[in-house]
């Protein structure tokens, strides 16, 4: 009487069990390393965003005074004693920039709210605060 084969032919039904286990361990190790790198990168980016620029500003309103002037109200938050530089620009109805200037906020207070006048080369329809930074020493 012929004897039946105990195992299927080699390679017919996939890889042997030992090979799959090694591959799974490698994939888990690579996934854990990539996850740790991603977590570290996100933590670094968050820390840099929170501690990066201690000066911030907000445009609280603007008024077109004439064909050559716009008044912008700006609120600046900064550490007391720090000089802030804020850049304001203005655009015409067609989107062209008609004015841009930097304004210094040298007040000792940590919060300053002030109106500044921006000179323009044409009739402005907007005023925009592009950003505020600490002035170089």
C-alpha cells in the first residue's frame, strides 16, 4: 500500500511559517522606528511654532483717508521692552499693491494698540498686516 505524503510540495502554498514570522518582526520594527521619527518630528515642529516668534500682531481695522493714505489700526502683543516691527501693505481695487511700509512699536508695554498711516501711490481699497517680528538689536 502506498504511503500518503505528509506535507504539501515545497513552495506550493506560500512561504513556510518561520519566514513569515521573521518578515512580520521586521515590519513591526520598521513601523515602530518610523512612528517614533514621525512623533519626534511633530513634537519638534510644535515646539518651534509655540516658542518661535514672541511677537504677534492683528489688524483690527482700517480706513481709506484719501487717494494717497490709508489708516490701519494694529494691535501688537510682545514681551515688555521688546521693539516690534510690523509690515502693512495696501492694495488697489484691481489687486495691485499701492503701498507697503514697516512700522516700529517701541512702547514698553506688552500689548500696544495704535493707528498708523500708510502712504500709497494710488487709491487703496484694503489694508493688510503681513506680519510682526522682533526688531534686530
